[in-house]
C-alpha cells in the first residue's frame, strides 16, 4: 500500500539548544536560508507524500506562518522586481497539505505520534522526527516508503553510530535482507545499557509504520526517562510481525544539538549554489590560521 501521509513530531522544548530556542522553535533555526522544518517537509514531498501532520506545542505557531501564504510580502517582492524569489515563497505553501495539532503535554515521542491517530486512520504513515534533518540526493523517507511497499512491514531508518552515542539512542538486532542496506529487525532496545548493546546501529529520525501501532501505543507504559517511547511500541510490533530497517543514504543532522546545527550549516553552506564557492574558500583560509 502506498504511503501518502506523514507525521512530523515537532513539540519538543529544545532544551539542548537554549537560549536560541527560548523564543524561536529549534525547528525554525535556519540552515543557511531555510528553516530546518522546511527541509523535512521538502523531503516528505519529494517522496510522494501528500498529507502532513505537524505536531506542535505552545509558542510554535511561527511554523504555521512559515508554510502559509504572505500576500503583503509577495506584493512587495513583485513590486521590487523580485519575481523569482516571490515564486519561491509561494511554492513553500504548496509543498503538501499541512495540518497541525498540539501535544499539550510532553510525554515522549510515542505520546506525540499517538496524537496522529485520527489523522492517519487505517493507512500506513511515515514519521519524520522534527529534531532530524536529513539532506541528500535521495530522500531518506522515500527509501523507507519503498521498503514498506515491498515488504508490507514497518520500516525504520538506521545509521551506524559509535558505542558512546548508542546509549543515547537505541540498539537493534539485525540480519541482512536480500537488498543492499536493507535488514530484518529482530529486536530493539531504547537507550541500552552498555551490556545490552546488540549492534552499533541506531534508528535515526525516520520510520514508516502500519496503523496498528496506535493500538500498541495505547497499551505502552512509560519507559526510558519516564516517557512513552515509540521504540518500545515498535519492539512490540517487531515481536508480533517483524520489521525491516533501511540504512538510508543521505546525511542526517541532529538539530537538537549545537554541534549538529553547526555541521548542517557548514556542510549545506559549502554546497549552496549562491554562496558555496565563496564560503568554502573562506573556510579554507580560516583553517590556515587555526
């Protein structure tokens, strides 16, 4: 079944990037000239997803404004002869059908995803974590959607991580499938203790799930950090039906960390068609003095 819907949980408080996120949602922090959330929505749209639900929290209505039309600004740009820029801004509001819902309490990623139950209905759906911007030629969630449509099982997007990093994410028991970079998932553990590490792969920011995950989430007790963990619910799904994993090709940036934000800005800036050449030259000169 084709995946037509996506959920973007973007209700986190952004405590790791304070004070920048005190008044500006971390999802709106710019990567060169576009906010992080726009990269995520564009990835979904490039993957053929038509309907997107963004789960927000108090103080994040600026995201809604960003994906809305701004007639006054468009009129000013047209009057100034900036037609191309005006068309670029108009295109943002036409990326997908975007709706919003608030997570009134921050009870974890699983709780946030559960809020999408009525939006999803009886269809499979993609989840693109609001903290994770994934940039590359091939949209990561598109790779996962392809695997879901082929195998008919839930799919997680994975990347190799270090032993130091994995205790902050999750670990998975994997065996290779027929295709390159595709695996069968047998078990997953959220925030494992060192002795629980199964393999140095973690779910990083992307998954595609069947609608039965909602019934599982309804029965999932709080886990690590006292929150309802989506990974715990996916482990139950995995035990019942099995799941797949795809090591997606694009580069993932953790927009919930200061280092991740800097990496995203620098690497995207070096490839930017307008400023990439000058910026790269600047960095090379700067590196000589350090």
